[in-house]
C-alpha cells in the first residue's frame, strides 16, 4: 500500500489547519479575551436603567430637599459653576452642585426633577463600572468582578432615600473608595483619569479619607499615588471647608455603644439581605437580636475564609471592607443620631421601626462585597468551584428579587415638581415677572424659590 504523502507546509511555516484538526480532534481555538471596556460599559448602562426603574413615577418626578433648596437654588443665584466648592453644612458637595449647574443651563425648569433623577441614576451606573475596573487586581474571577460592580445598583434599601437624588450620591462614592484606593492602573493615562474621579469623589464625600491607609499597599507604585493624590487633594479641601464653615451641632449626646451595635445589625447584615425594612423588622421581632447576629455570622464566615485562603491583596481588601462597614455606620450614626433613635433604650418594637435607610446602604454594600470576594478567592484556589458559582448566583438572585419588590420612597407621596411649577406659573401671571414663587419639595416643609422670569 502506498503511503499518503505529507501535506506541504504553508508559506508561513504552519501546517495545514485541516490536517492539524484531524491530528488533534480535541483541540479548540482559544477564545479572545473579553475587552475590559465591554463589561464596564454594560454595567454603566444596565446600572443606570435598573436604578431608574427601581423608582416609581412620582419619585422620579419629585425633587428631594437639598437638591432643590440648596443645589439648584444655589446654581440659580449666580454663576452656576462658580459655587461648586461652596460648603454646605460643613462639607463640600462638588458632584451635586456640578449636576445642578449643568441642568440649570441645559434643561427647561419643568424638566429639572426628571433631569436630576436621570443624572443620579447615570452616576450610579458609572460607579458600578468604576468598581469593576478598579477591582481587577483584587477580584480575579471575572464573573465575581462583574457581580461586585452590580452590587452598586442592586443593594436592597437604596430606593427608600438614597437612590435617584444628588444629595445622597456621596454614599455611592464612599462605596467606591476602597476599590479606587486599591486600584493598580496599568497606564499613566488610566491613573490620571482615576485620580480625577478620586478628586471629584473626595470633594463630595469627606469619609473617603477613611480608606486612605489603603495607599500603603504597593506604595512604591507611582501610578497608585496619582490616584491617591486626587483623593488626598479632595480630602484636604474637605477638611479646610469643615474648619472654615463647620456643620451645625447635633444633639450633642453620643449614643450608647450597645445602641450603635444593635443599629449596625439592622443596617449592616440585615440591610444586605432583606428586600424591605418590613422584612428586617419582622425577622428581628421573630428571632430577636440573636437572629440578626446569625445573619452577621454568614458574612463573618466569608471574611474568615478570605483571611485564611486569600493572598495578600485579598486579605487587605476584606479587612478594609469589614472595618469600613462597621466604621461608616458608626460614624454616620454617632454624629447624627437623636436620643429617640438609641436602639438599646427603646423597646424592640420601636427599635425595628427606626431604620435609617441612608445610613445602611454603604455598610450593607461592603458586607456584600465580602461575600463576592470570597467566591473569587475560592475560584482562584481551585476549591469549592461549584459552591462558589452557586453562592455567587444565589447572592445576585437574592438582590435581583429585592429590586423587583415594590419599594416606596421618601418621595413617593410627591409633591410632583411639574404640578408645583404649573401652580407657580398661575401665581406669577398675577405677581409679575420680577416676583418669585416657592415650589414645594419633598419631604414636607422644604421648598425652592423659583423666579417668575423662568416660568414665562
């Protein structure tokens, strides 16, 4: 029998692909890597859309207190961009003032409420994308890193007060802080962009400084210091603003340590898994504080797993997430709580009704981040592969259910901004173009003065 002659090699020196496939039937071509920008862009768009639809129509068309009375009103009084660094209540609020200045110039007065809501939802999507990008060196499993970004717009209690208004965007920037300060940019241009983002975030949220010690990680990397420089610059200006224009004093009575601990159970672990405040209340009433501790134990187990099996940067990250969850709650509660909100003093039935949702979003996000990080550690170690997939899917499924559960918000009862503008137009027709009218905001008691010249 004559032997089949070997096929001639191609001019580029490679064997015929068909022959190679016959010799290696199990060989399959490697898929090209997913470009970094694709999941980031997806998170930005999906995050903005999901955030928008988590709010009911009345909420989307109602302006929140400081958004109207402070930020929009300030933009109307003079140069809209000239007051970006003007303090309010002891702090700088650069991002809300930038958004308000842009809307005052770009949109008619009737559209300001919808514009504020849309811009706020877009910022949430942008934060989700930035978390994904910055977490690259920490969360090495791609599905877990996408999930880490998605936590930004899936956290359960956000629609009550935090989501959809610029006054509370600083909470999302605080969630971004540990990822931004752990980021290791590969190019100087990327470091500069992240540094600008860090400066804007710190000029909006002074608590970003809580995570500055993370710059000690890989401190010899100059690109990390470009990012850190932005945060440090914004933080320095925040401190100066707090000295020059200090915030008004609170009750002056610090809460008992037990109240802070019990409040953390409500606003940390329980806020991370319960779709509504009613579910949190029912759980704690049924099982007591021990029931809340049992939920906390699940997050503690995930943290211990990362500390035991994680590499150096994973251990640094989980430490920042756990400590940050406790400290961000304790700082917000300790500085702002009134005596009637001291959980250890009032009855349990009253304590569970005192959930301050805006203080629970970041502690819950940081704890959820621990769970997602734990799945990435398991995947990297090659252990519990099926379990890590199941836990990650269960976490996202639980949070997705929370997004579709109907949520009321502090703005669900209005007053609708367009209705207020229409009523003000009628009054301006009598008062004349030189007058101004008060347009009601949410919550009750807040209002914004709008010149009649804008309502013609």
